[in-house]
C-alpha cells in the first residue's frame, strides 16, 4: 500500500513536470497596431544610451535585424532610401536602426562588433543602435533571426508592425503611412 501511494505520487509529479515541459512557452508577438509602443532602451556602438521616448512627437521607424536577417527587407530599405533623399523625411522621421548583437556580448568579440557597427553607421549615414542583451527584442516581442519593421506614430502608438520579408503590399502600406505622418507633421504651424 505504501509503495503504491509513493508510486502514484511520483507518477503524478512526473506527469505534471512533463505537461509543464511540453507546453509551449508564451509566443512572442509584435506589438498590435494601435497599441501603445513600449519604451525601450538602446545604445550606440560607443555606449551612448537612448530611450525611444526621446523621440516623442516624431514618428519612429524601427528596423530591427541581426547579421543573418539584414537582407530580408532589402527592397523595403531601398524604397525608404528613396524617400530619405530629401531632408523632409530625415528631419521628420526618427530612424531606429537596431542590430541584434546579443550573441556577441562577450570579450573580445564585443569590441570587434562595436567597430563593425561604427563602420556600417558611417557607410549608411545613420546611427545603428545595439541590442546587447536582447531586452529591446523582448520589449517589442520580436523574434530572433527575422528582420522586423515597426512604425510608431507621433502619438506613440504602433501604426505598422511586420516581421520577416514584407511583401509589396505591406511595403506600399508602410510607405504611405510614413508619408501621412510626414505630411501631418509638415502641416503643423
């Protein structure tokens, strides 16, 4: 009797442990369109920190990638480059190009990565921010290994969010949303 009770208890604990291990972890999800955008901290290659709330009042275009996903949205980046040729977009839209470098947060590799980020920032003519801990990725529900694009409106709410290669329809929609944000900002006295 004692053995049967013990065996039953052990089996019950084992079943509970297996059901817990087998259950999927909560899935990461991009912020919903219309939701308030999380405030997240990023830093440049020189360690200067920036919180996204510093861009309050400006639309924020977040492009989050790692080295393996950097080419997933090249057509979108090409379309955005065309928009950015004029100073109007550069002055009106805050670009948060964020590199997921969480896999390289150890010595001496971190130094090499910082040098590469600095060089790429110079080539692109914009600051590329670093997510060393993955906390930015976590705050925005982004998945590792995918290019993610998020547009936050001037009011701090998400207007667009996509991960992976965006299709032509999504690309056109994002460009139109950016144009509207810039037009409204330009029309303000």
